[in-house]
C-alpha cells in the first residue's frame, strides 16, 4: 500500500489547478484492492484443495496461521490492526492472534445463526483458476466476502491518510517555488519539538521574515470534515491552506486573524501570493503557465528527496 512519487505529484498538480485530486486515490485503492482479491482467491483455491476436512477449519488453518504477518491474520479474521489496537490498547502479534481468533469464532457463529434463520437462501461461490475450481458454501462465501470488505476498508483508510501526509509538505514547497520564495524565508522541517505546546506534534511549515515565524497548516480536507479546520484554529495557526473550505470556515478564520487559502476556489492558489505580500515575505508575483511550470517544479523537489 504505497503512494508513488508520480501519484503524489498528480495530487499536488490537481490541487493547485483547483481540480479534485480524489480520483488519484480512488484509482489506487481500486488497483490495490483488485490485486489483493485476485491473490486472495488464488490462496482460497489452494487452501480448499489441500484441506482434509470439509469444515471451516481449512480457512482457519490456512488464513490465520500464527506464522503469517499480524496484518494478514487480522484482515483474514475480519478485523484490522487499527481496530484491534483501539479495542485492546495494543496491536502486538500476541494480541492480534488472540483478538483474531476470538473474533473469527464470533463471526462464524453469527454467520451460522444467520444461515439457519435465512435457510431459503442458497449461495455458492465458485472460484476457478486454470481449470481448477472449488465451491464455497454459504458460510464460507460470507466469510470471504467479509474479509474482502474489511480489506477494502483498511486500504481506504490507510491510503487517504497517507495521501494527505505525503502530499502536504510538497504542496507547500511547490507554492513557494511558484512565487520564488527563497529557502531562507521558510522552514520545512519535518518535525519540531515545540515546548510551547503540551504535546509534541508535526509542524507542517513556517514562513519566515525578519525574525518572525508564521505557522502554516496544510490539510487536504473536504467540506465533510470541518473538525480539521476547528483543530487548526484552536492551535492558532497563522496561515491555513486547504483543498476545500466552507464559507463558515472562511468567516471563522477571518475572525481569528488566520490567513486562509482554499485551493479548490477558482485560481485559489493566487490567494497565497496575496498572503505573502501581506506578511512582507519576499517573493515574485506568479503569472506563468501551471501546465508547464508545476511539473518542472515538482520534478526538482522530488529529486531533492525532501
């Protein structure tokens, strides 16, 4: 589950050009999930053919073997490690194995009860690979379907989170490069231990000028995630750069003297230039061609391996 450099570049280009970047993540989720599904079905055929028993033990033996990675054990049982960590306060392999076995037993019993109640349903899932096929009964089919659903959910949550964290810093750097802000006028440190706050946290970006530091926060958030904006306002950021901001978010920022940029607004990136001017950050106004300039800027940024 990885975001390639090219996908991160595509996200940044789409965001700065006021386009929806989400299709990049959706395509990656689809690709990852479909590949997982194919590989999973191949393992299903092998495990079922090698089983000496006709009970569900073939699945437990092959897909919840303690020798498997803990991520796989959790997913195959119908859970993911984040859920286990939230439930047990830890996700060590010992705890994952215990939680997975307990959940699988509960899931299987629930499925059996459902099958008995809904006895008019007859479901058979046939998996055929290179002329060899196996049939899964109702209970087995529902377990496999549930596993696939959990895997897609895990991919979705992980990739959306990774996308934001991976792209935000490069997004800020690209904006600075567009306006030719000198490296002496920004601090792109990945992590800062800020003793002024009660907890350590990542500081996204600082703009600098004559000893003054302006804290920038970058969030690729949507209209359905207003709490992200609330958290940033609570931290008293100087500049808030987002993919999308509601009108309420904008009014709230202005009341708190937080400079904001909503990149999904038409030519939204140009608001960044106005903020640079307002804060007297040395720069040059940008009036170039994004189609030409952005790919060049991002190529250089990624070569620097920041």
